[in-house]
C-alpha cells in the first residue's frame, strides 16, 4: 500500500473489523475527517434537486404513494464535494488499513430515508459489485434511531460466502431480493 495519511483507526477497531467483518468508528466523519454532517446534509439536499433522473433510482411502481419516489437514491455523483469526501486522506487511510491494500473508489451513493419510506432488504453487496476485496463505508448524516430504521449487519457474515435469497416483503423493502443469513454461531476463538 502506498504511504498515505497515518491510520485514523484504533488497533481495537481494526481488530474488531477483522474478527466480525464490520466496525463502528464512532464520530469518524466529524472527528477524524473533520466534516460537519449538517453541511453535508445541506449539500446533498441541494444536489438532489440537480441530479438528472437517470442518475437516481429508488421507488418502484407497485407503490405509487411511496415517498422513495420523491427521494430516490443518488448514485455516482460527480460533484466536487462528494469527490472530496470520498478521497479524504483519513478515510483512504482507514479503508486501506482494513483492506490491507490501496483503496479504489468504485461507487458513491446517497440514501434518503423519508418518513414512511421503505428501506432496503438485507443483502450482500458483493452479489452485485463483484470486486474482491470489497469494503463499503456507511456514514449516517442524521441521527440513527430504531424508528428511522438503522443499518443492520450480520456479524461474521464475511466468512460465510453468499447467502441464499428469498422474495422480499415489498411493504417494507424497495428491493425484491432478500439475503437469508445463516444461523448465528459461536465465535470459534472463544
């Protein structure tokens, strides 16, 4: 890996990622990247108004009143603010350390989660983005509460391979396929 910024993760965070396949780096955006989430919210709200419809996707035709139609995901934004965020030296250093390789950006995406909007069913990114190794970085810009519908991660699923899929309950998900996680197993190191 090329010499970059010094690591912005603690040894405990790196160890947790290697063991569990995920890590919560609390306040990474504000403290380590020194970015104000509120300013990013304002930026992405304004950007939403300018992004062509072919660069957005989200709601599906089966639910015409679905608020995701008004607030669909934006993908691969080309603006300077998004590029600066994605190429931040602390972020690149952290991702590089977790991958044990030099990171390469393959996708940017913004999810809006409007009131009563459906979320995305449990899924595995590598089933669609076939890059190995693949690491996704999720940065909430608003407070995450159970009522909002936080991201859910299946612990240690990084060692299980691809999960089987089933049809999704489209009343709660805007995507049709859902991964079926394997049963929780004990940590073999314990």
